[in-house]
């Protein structure tokens, strides 16, 4: 019961801390095609929120061919490029959300994912989704933290 009382206090503390933080909308890595109606990343204080990335070649509106493995590799390459353009690395990622067109491809996704991240791994959620953009097999969004 004590923990349940702590959660609202923690949420209020996080929200209050973010209220005065500077917000920057960023588009600089070139990984997204031009003219999409969202920002590549948004920085709030020392936190960078990345838009979901697909396995599309930079600037193109089609995913790479070959299925889940090449799409996952391209998706994570796109994330790495976005992070790098904002002064961060894969090791700065603290949370990923993974959307798979077919949750049965989770194992194949994990094999490629492990090539890009090492211990300690970021927190992660994964779920099956119907109808990802560009008929993609995978979409990944991440949150990264700037350190002092």
C-alpha cells in the first residue's frame, strides 16, 4: 500500500520538474522522408524522445526488402543515426517501444536488437500491431537521456 501512495508523488515530481524544461523540436539526421507531419525527435530538458522509426532507407518512403531481419537492422541504423545527429549513442537509450506486424517475429527481432544494444539493456516493451506505416514489419521508438 505504501508503494501505491508513492506512485502519484513520483508522477507529480516528474511533471513538476519538466514544467520549466526547455522543449526543442528537432529534425536533422535525414533518416525521415521530408514533409512528414511530425518531428524526428523532441528534446525536453535532458531527455530526447525519438519518433518511431521504420526500416526505410534515409529519406525514402518504402521499407527495405527482405523481411523482419533487414527491416530491423535498418530501423536500428536509423535510430543510431538520429541519436548521433543529436550527440547521443545507443548506450544513451533508456527505453524502447517495439511494434511488430507479427509478434511471432519477436525472436528474429531480438537477434538483431542484441547487435545494437548491450548490457545493461534499456527498458523495453513490445507488442503486435496491425497496419504499421508503409506496410512495415517493425517500428521502434526510443527515449534517450543526456548525461552530465
